[in-house]
């Protein structure tokens, strides 16, 4: 059996440790540190239990089978990366090996896991230098649709393909015939099919972020989903784009929204068969395939100018059964807080400012180093970055930060309810993402809330939206815009649950 190169956890170079302390501040001594990868034949039994995921260069057929392949960065060299699956309540053990030319981490988006495994660089762990590895190990508390992606130099590393799907399986069968995921992305490609490497553009960052015009689902320009008449399909949608809000429509079908951002919702029929997902958002749809055998139906992405097919439901020539299945039962609940104490809540106004038509001026980011990105923590130091590195274009609660500054936005005792009012005073929408917790979106006029949970919410320009959550997961958690160019130019902070 082929064994991947195994890291030796015990081997830590003293010199490099000293560099950590000098280079990025003594407080980071407390952060979990990566291990050096040592090429070695054979491995201990304990190491075998980890699923090794290597961040490396690879290829993807973004232009389809007939087009030239595109050089990407991907987990195990593929985009999306390998599908990771675990059953609820079980432990996930992933060893990230960094074979990239620059540092990286993995963030497990939407998972309410223990803080040290969250992958927030310089907040919960040191970035993993090239040639090193990091062991992620956590229990999956919630079943649902999640994804994992780089959280270091995110705007470039995600745009190059470093993301994948993570499914936490329900404790019992949910009554579908097929379970298909569509990880949707938009790419900016050069005419020869290669990824446009003009990352960190001030122009993109000060507007809606980097928007691509080449669309893929699961790395393919048109992904075919086989179905049969009267089957029930579970469709897991993930928006993996840097900045685009994906407005999707399933033609000639009536999808029911069963879960959002991994958490079961009170099922509801999607209006006009449309679902809009901000960057990072997921939706689980149940779709009864009611067209005639041999039919084909499209899943369309609305660019605002036109609709583009990104996938198709391709019907078999025979029926699966004589009639569709009966009622849809809600997905099994996850252990989320049942109530919130609004009277005793910490309430905070979080102003979102900056950007084009609200420009703050070119200041440096508060906290952290001025590049905000570049790790000095190991060999193969990241190449010098062009573009906006270190510039403050946006602010969150009147501070422009890279998300690991010395001071948290707030500190809260474990178990307290937190209400945040995101006041978007900019000319662009922002996808506000909170790590380690799911929140309720509050109604505009009263203290009711929407019948679903989210970990990322798109706050439209000029509007104030309030969210509430119980800060029940101890540690240091990022709160940032998931439009990655915004995140990297000021719209990021963190909070502490004690
Ligand atoms: Cu934003």
C-alpha cells in the first residue's frame, strides 16, 4: 500500500521556534504550531488514522474535457478537494501537508468545533509553512453540509482552488434517493484558460471584491446530475466564490429548502425555485424529480445580465417509481441553543464602513504585521505580494484589522447571548461570517427571528441587520466579511468567549 510522506510530530527545529517568537510576537508562543514534514518510509499506527490532505499544485478541467487543463492549487491537487465525510458525533482527523510555495491553514467553515482547530492564522494557530504539516482533530457536533478552505492569503488561495466539501452525515437515513453536491465558483481566467494572477487588486477590493465570469460546479463548466422520474434528490449547494453572491434557480422544479449553512431549517419551498447564496453560504434542497423520463432540466446562475447553466438534471429513460414520495420530514435537529436571553444580552452596533464611495484612505491595518498576510515562520518564505497588502479600505466597528489584532472586538462570558447590529453604511453588500457559532437572523421590526440558522449573512448596502447567538464555544473566534478581498483590507476582527 502506498504511504504518503509522514510528518514527524516530535521534530521541531529550535531555530525556527525562535524565529516564530521574534518574528510574529511572543503571544504566538501559545498558538498551536505546525510540524516539519520529514520524508520517511512507513508510519506508526497512530499516524495512519489521519486522513492526509496535501495542499499542492494540480490541474482542473475548468473549461471542460475538450479545453486545456488549468493549473490550480488544490487539496490533493484537485478542485474541489477530496470529499471529506464523517458521521455526526465522530471524530475527524485530517493531517494538512503543505506542499505549496507559501504558508497556509485549513478553516472548517461552519463547524462548531474546538477553537484550536479553527484554522484562523495567528489567532488559533500559526500558519503552516511550506514543507510542514498540521493535524486537525475535532468531533463533528452537527450533521449537515459544510466546507473547508484555506484561511491564509485567502483571496489568492481560494481563487486558485483551495477548498473542498465536508459532509457530516445525519444519524439516520433522511429519505432521499440521491445525494449530490454542487460546489459553485466563479473564476477569472486568461484567454489560454490559466487563472488570472492579478490578485489583491485595489480596484476589486474597494468594490464588490473579485468577481469572475467563468462558472463551474464541482470544477466543471456544466455538471450533469443523473436522476430518474419520481426520485427525491438532495442537492447540497455551496458558494465557494471569493465575492460573488450566487443567485441560483432550478428550472421546472420546485425545490424545498431543508437546511441553510449546514443547519436544518423549518422546510420551505424556495420562491420561484430560486436560492441566493453569499460567499460561504450553503443550502440543502430536496427536489422531487417530476419531469418525464428522458427530460433534461438546467440549474441556472443569474449573473444579473443573463442566466448561465452550471448543471443539469439529466433524466433516465425509465421511472424510479410510479409516483413521487410523500411528505418531506425535516432533517434531524442539531444540538443548537433552544433559547436566548435577550434581556441579559451583550448588544453591540457593528458599523461597516469604507470602500468606493465611502473610501477611508490608504491606512495600514491595525494590529498584526503590516502586510497582514505574510508569515515569517519558516523556510520557503512567501513570495512578496503585490497589490493591496496591508492597506485598509474597509472597517468593521470603526477599526480596520486583519482579524488577529491585539484587541478583540468584544469579550463575553461563555453562555451569554450576543446581539450584533451590522449597519452596512457602504455602497456594497457584505457577507458577515462568524466562526465557531451559528446565529439567528432577527426580524427587522420585532424580536422574532427567521426560522433558520446561519453562519454567514449577506447584509445589503445601506441596511442594518441584526443577528443573535449564544456565545457558548470558548476561545478566540474571527468575525469577518467573507468577500475575501474585503476581509483582507480591513473588514475582519475577532471576539473572545471566556
Ligand atoms: Cu465585504
